[in-house]
């Protein structure tokens, strides 16, 4: 029997590709590398059978073939095949070259669309090469992980229009980033460095059908339900608004916030300036200066994200399901996403097995994070925490999930029983509560605090 649904999808895809092809222009003529140049590493690129072919080479760092021309707004489509399953590749967009970098060989930096055949499966995600690292890992859109076809040609569509960067792999949407950096730059094709891994030495990366459209651009809509990383401080994109997000901090005022156990915002200890709300330093003591602040509104199931910037040795935290019913001294009681300088603050070495470190569920569950996903102290990091209607909770750090648990489960109760919260009845199990930002006496900055109610 003819599958009409599948036939219709294929037909629509062909029509869409045909419309794109009529407006796009090739940036590779299929014969020569005119208009391109190789930089950074020493992996060779050449033309074979109408394709650009890069060869993985041991002992050389990342290699790139970049366009001599720079591009601003564009829609780029191309097909790429990567041999092997233990390395990766990528497509640079609006990127730049620092000639003196990489020991004079040149350092490429800028946003890269990932090609990842490894079990991690982050193909189509966005990586900021040699700068901010991962912007959109596929932990944020796990439904897109199976799209990549190993050792075959995969089709990529990349839209970079204004501040918006969107990706598709084999016709399906993957990543959506809004970023104010880089209004123009070159396009580059990567052969990733393989160190001295002999199994990858000599393997190929094939690029073909490289076409770009730079005029009369019409962005393709993203379907609902895909997470949008918006790096514009204290703003909501039209897409985020349509998804139901709202700002908890407007970037200018303390509207919506009060002191914990108070009816007004603290008169001291907190500063709002330049789009940032900051805990003022006061010697590192807990809630002895301005004290914690909490949202006036309470939340049950939600998807919340915020950016934070630590100073050396700083400690703070964002708590949730804070009821303020305990009337305790010190910091108010609640589940806590730990915000901490793990290297310099002594609290990182207390607790059990690192369960007081950055992004952990404080004193209960340790965040499983890799150093390569962290950003240096003094840089902005992105945190996300999701509480589902079924009480499953997830913590993310810079787009990577670092822990999950179920509120009220037997496993959760056992952890509470051996924690500093053991004396609080039904700790962390309230049906709803306030969001809290902790005053721990160290300077920590917060911005872009947004939340979506889940039903």
C-alpha cells in the first residue's frame, strides 16, 4: 500500500528544496577551491568527484577550510559525510580567525554546527569554537539525537538571520539560538584534530552541494516545544513568549521580588544595575546582610532558567519550593540549585561525595558534570531546572543535564534522612513554593531569569 503521508512529506521536502535551490548560489563550484583557504591545522583538503574532501591527520590540531568572503544573513544548505564513529566535525558560521593564535597557525573561533556520530549524538547542536564552548547541546532537544545517519551523507540547513541561528538535520529541526555576537563572518568546514588516534588517521570528511542564499530570506518556522537558547540578556523572544515563558527579573527593577520573611525588597545587600541583580559582598556569612530574596509568586511544575556569574570563592544558590513556613533563622528552607566556586570555596569539599558543588541539589545529590562544559569564574553560565507535573526534577548546567530525581520518592526520602534537612518534616515535598536567590555574603550576579509553568 502506498504511504500517502510519507509520500506527501517527501514531495513537500522536494518542493522546499527546489525553492531554496532557485534562490541559492553555490559557494563551491565542484571543481576547485577558489574562494576558500585552509587555516589552523594541517589536515589536507582537496576536490574529488565534485566534493570537498578533508582527511583526518594525526598530530595536528583542528583544521578548517574557510571562505575568503564573509557573510551576514544567510541560509546555508549542504551535505556532509563523516567516516567513523569516534570523532566529530562541524560547520563554522559567522566565524573569525585570530592569525597569531595556535602558535602562529591561526585560531578559528565562532559558532559551529556540530556533526557528531559518537554515542553522545549532538549533531546539529551549536558549539562556540574556541570561545564560550557549548551553547546548544542536544540535551536540550534529545528528540533530535536519532536524526544523524552514520557513515552516510546527511543534509544540513543552517539559518543565520539577524541574531537567530537555527539548524535542521535531514529535514528536521534541531537547535535554536539567539545570540548578539558576530553579525558577520566566514563559513568554514572542519576536520577535527584526532591527536594520535591511529584508528581515525586517514579517514575522510566529504562536503558537497554547498549552496547559500543571502537575499530575500524567509526564515523557516520552528515547531512548538523545542527549547530556545536566548542569549540576549533579560529578553524573551517571540518564540519563548508563544511557549508561555515570562521574565522573573525585568533587568531594571525588583518588581516581583521581596525579602524572605519580609513584605518589601531589602533596603541593602542587593544591587540592580546594567541589567544585573547582584548579591553584595559582606564577608561570606549566610543571610546576614540583605538576606535572601524570594518571588512573590509561588510555582508548582515549571521550566526555569537563569544566568549567573561567580566571583572567585563565591557561594550562593537558587532555591525552589520555598514555603517560608519554617520561620527559621539564616537562609530560608528549600531545594537548592547550588551556585558555587568549586575550586576556592570550602563548602565544595563538605557534604557527601561532592553534593555541595556547583549545580548539585545542595547536600542531597551531586551534579555529574565535566570540566569541558564549565565556563571560567567571571564568565556567565546558564542554569536550568525543570520540575515536571509528575515531580521528576532535572538540573542543567550550560545546557547539559547534570542530575535528576523524583521529589517525594523513596530514594529522595532516604537522601533527606541523611542530610542537613532531616529534621524538617516533608522537606522538599510542598505542592508549590517561592523561588529564592540566596544571600551568602559573596558577590554573585544574576540575570535573564525566566520561567514557564508546566501542566
